[in-house]
C-alpha cells in the first residue's frame, strides 16, 4: 500500500512505528483494539503527557479524521476503560482526553445527545482537575458546550463548581465522572435523540461493576443509582431518583423524549421503576403493590429491579404469575431486571435490547428458550396420592 501523507501518522511513526504501520489497513481498528491494551499497561497510558498515551490518542485521531468514526469511537472508549483500570492503583486519573474525543466521534455520527453527554463528562474531569474553575482558553469542553450546544456560560461555570464540591464531599465517587453527573440536575439535557441513535446504548461497564459490587448494603441506594444510570444511558430517557408523592415513594421516575417510532413507544411517556436490593426474591405482594403504583400514575409500563429476581420464576406461580395477570387484566407490562441481567449489561449487553426481550416475554407470554412446556404456562401433573398399600388378595 502506498504511503499516506498525514501529520498524525507522521507523529505516530516517531513514537510507535509498529502501530503507525497498521493504521492504513482496512481492519486496523479491530487489530488495534486487541493489540493496544496488551502493548501498554493501564498505568502507562494513565500518565498525562506520556508517549504511550499520546500514541493511543494519535491512533484514534487518525481514524476519526479519515472518516472511520465507529472505529475511532471504539479506540477512544477502550482507552477510557484502560485509564479507569489504572485508578485501582494510582488513584484518580484525569480522563478528559478520551472523553472529549468520544464526544467528537458521536457528533460526527450524528448522535447529538450522546455527544453532549460525553462533553458533560469531560467537564466533570476538567472541573476536578481545575478545582471548579475551568478555563475557556485551555480546555476543549467550553467552546464545544457553549458554542456548539448552547449551554450558557453561567451554567457551565455553575456545573464546574458543583462537580468540584461533590468530589470534596465524596472522593471515592469522583473516580467515575458518571457518578457526579448523576448527582446534579439535568437542566443541561436539552437535546432529543436523533433517529439514528435511539436504539444505541453505551454504558461504562466499570461503573456498573462498581455499583454492582455494593449491592446488598442496607440503604438500597446502590441499586437505585445503578437503575437510574442504566436508564439515563437510554437515548431520550430523562430520569429522576427518589421522588415522593402524597402517598408513595418513587425510586426512579423516567420520562421518554424524542422520536416515537420504535420499541420505546411501548414504554409510554412516563414510567416508574421499583428497586428491591433484597437477598430473597420479590414476592407476590411486592408485585401487586408495584402494579397499584403504576395504576395510580396511569403508566402502562414499569421496571422492577430486584437483585434476587421474583418468586415463582420459571413456574408461572406466585409473583411471576401475578406479573402475567397484571398485563392480561390491566394492560400493564412489568419487566423484572435481576442480578443476572445486570451482569450481562456489565459485560457489554445492550440494555435496550434486554428490555425489549423482557417486554415481549410478558406481553406475548413467551417461554424462555430451552424451557419445557410444563415449566412455563402449563399445569403440572398431579402427584400420586400416598396411602397404605393393599395386600394382594
């Protein structure tokens, strides 16, 4: 292949010639995703200004500026995860660089909502490094958010101060910018998803694992935070946590915004989530009470996040039977997300696809693959009666 004249490639050639030689190849994105993490340890790319970090960045930028946006996104996302891994030993690492390029990748793909979300995460990182005073002249978040997305200067500065204060209050939480963004208001969220991004789902697997590792704590807050985070990563889903009405507490309230042309239209404008971080399955009473909450809010969809699932799973009895009867009687679909589902999302599963599958299972009364008929929806054979045997005559 003929030599490509590109200043990014020329710079990379001086730092990491082996990586530079791969970039012009058509499958270089997949090759780099496998090779880069093995070539450099998390601690090497976590050091600001290191050659290893710059080489990884240049590889992503080459793909970005040559129109290979999805491959560039994958490269920068893998760098972000690699830098998060370094925090286990090094403490908090500044991760603004990959986050701002992730935002640019989304902007080129025509994903405005994702682009703004990752700019806000960039602002979190910059605010923590600059102690709440982010310079418009030396960071990339300001002109992208203020010029490109219309965030007011006063709002930009307010969020920066709030992020810095949150770090002071809970330094452990500041390891994940997603955690701090969750704890401020959502006034910055003014975009609606484009049709192309409505079913796209991307979540920080390391943050999911972090929250999952804290399940079982007495307050139950970790499961609520995890539920809210996963739902907020759904394009067009605006979330609010721990809200109270005159008669009940709502763990997570969700409002859907944007195009109404896909599976998400089945969720309705508003829906509610209930979180049960229990060691035992949620029972019939829990399911019935949640149904009453949904009924009172005129919602036709709800999600029960239950660490241990629900009683009667796989036998259409107890809580699982009530789950089916609720839809048959009232047209309300309640989807159950348990620890196994959370593990799947933490391993890269698409949460939107998971919701769709669970929704269809309830609405259409579908059996799980590989489940025998008598294990789902079919009556069991009566057990033979036990009694005294007659002596043969």
